[in-house]
C-alpha cells in the first residue's frame, strides 16, 4: 500500500504519520494501516481533494475502494482503525458506545463469578486495544495475565486480584 501511495499519488512518505515522522496535524497528513488510508488535515477541501485523487489512483490500476469504507472529510468523530478521531474535540480513543459495551461485557464476566482463561483473554484483549490510546493504563494489568495462563481452557473462580484489576481499568476507561 505504501509503495502504491509513493508511486501513484502525491501523498509523500514525509507526510505519513508513523514512528519515524512527526504527528503534528498542521498540514495534510496521512496514515496507512494495511489496506486502510486515513487522511488528516485542517482544510476540508484539501482533504477532500486528496481523498478524491487517491480514489482515482486506486481505480486507475483496476482496484476498488469499498464505498462502505469511504468517509468524507468531517471534523466530527470518525472511526480510524478502531479508534474514534474527533476533530472538534481534539480526542482520539475508543468510541463511547464501544467502551460502554466493553464495560458491560466485563461486568457480566465478573458477575458470572468464574470463567476460563480463554474467556478472560478475549475481554483483556479488547481492553488492551482500548488502552492503546492511553498506554499507561496498561500498567493496571498483572494478575489477569497470570489467570489467563493458569486457567487456559479450564473454568476457574475469578481471583480477587483479577476482579480488582478489571474494576480499576473500568474506572480509568473514561480517560
């Protein structure tokens, strides 16, 4: 995808948001994740022009952009690779609706009283993704990993230390 961008579009590698470049959005920037392209900028018409040019370039080589994946430029919240990027509020994180569902699912798991390591792993995996927007929150987890390893596919009563860690991450989730 990056080769395509470098070859067929005006989206320069120096304006790509990655670990090697700055992440300041004071000009048209873009982010690539596998076959997804996210465009960021402060000028809606410039972003729209870049998006249209990208779509034309894709089509010129016989590829298709799924219409359901096209989101026209907006400063409202837009999901980008699973995280909501909100231009007006200047926030990046899991959408409130997804976060609330994760909180509910975690509470259901805790209320059940027991689970397998695999069950807990699914919930902790979703929390891990949510915490990537605020990585220090990941420091909450310790006992959950040990439980997942010990229980594996067997049903264990949920340890108090696991309950505590899941309650803490739920409490930190608005951050």
